[in-house]
């Protein structure tokens, strides 16, 4: 199920793509894809691709430019939708690399496993480019998203770790986002991820349960399977430990 903030960008891109379809002429393929992105302040930005025989930006790159023109906030989620009812489109290779370099923590909405008729899935951009080249000098902000129910425990210092599967984390300054599944607003906090350790689910221990404020290893594993229903004992997760600033 998509979170409300992800649904907001999907709705915006779908509406813009429908408008492109209404005005589309077969002999003028200039604008055929719309993209939308939501930034850390909750602003939704919309743009369209610009096709030209000399080359032109995809809709995803165009919307990054639109967002940068009005805000320095990192992008939390992005999606591209094709005109003519084509639905959600996965980003091309160039867009994946740009997003990874400039917005490494963004979630990308991609078609569901059943195609356009399925609800899209929100996946980390890093999972779209496994073993990818990472531009070392890219000014990449970091964002980690949490369910709002964890906010008090994180801010009070009871929860000092988060375990993620197929959601690569990195150390350093980070912005935490606490969002409700159905709300259009969210809270943020400045934090520092101090360490990231990879381990199998079967290796999760008492220290992890304590830092996750889970109560016990069994409760922690049960909670993880609530987030990741297909998670197995042999799957590898990342344990990211952190401290909250101010």
C-alpha cells in the first residue's frame, strides 16, 4: 500500500499525464510523460519531458529542476506517468543514475509486478541500480522515512536503531521524516546515522532489540515481518544506529 505522500505524487503526475494526452498530437511527440516529486517540505512539483532530436530531458530530470528552482529540500518520492493511459513508467538508466547521485534516499514509484493494472510500488532508487557507480562528490542529502508511531521513541532516545531490508542506508547527517500512512503532513528531525551493519535476520540479537525499542528479539522479528512479509531468516538486513540532534 502506498503512503499518502506517495499517493500525492502519483495523483499529481497522473493528472498532468492526462492533460498531456488530451493535447497530444501524433505528429508532435514533444511532451508525452509527466513526472511529480514531493520534497521534504511537502511541496509537490510537476513537470513534463521535452523530446527533441538533439536530445532532451526525461520528465524525472525536468521535475528535479523544477524542485531545485524553488527549494533546497531533498526529494522524498518521485514518479513518472505516460500519456494515453500508459500508467506508471520505470525510469531509464540515465535517470536512475542521476537520482542515485543527487537524491540517493528517494523512493521511486515503479509499475507493480502485474503491470499497469497493479498498484505501483515505491522502491529505493539504490535497488534500481545494484552494484552501481556512486559519484563521490555528489551533494547528496540523506532522508530516512519512519512511520509516525515511532516519532516519540526516536526523539526521546529510546529507539536508536532502525533495521531495513532492500533499503540501503549510509552514515552521516540525515533528516528523519515521520509520516502517517494517511496524512499529507509529516514531521522532521535532524539526526546522524553513526553506523550501518549488515547481517542475516537469524543473526539479530538482544542489542538490536534493545536499540530498536522492540522489547525482545522475537518481537523485533515479528515487527520486521509485518513490514516485509516475505522476509526469511537468511535474508540480509541493515542495522542503522543513530542519534538525534537537538
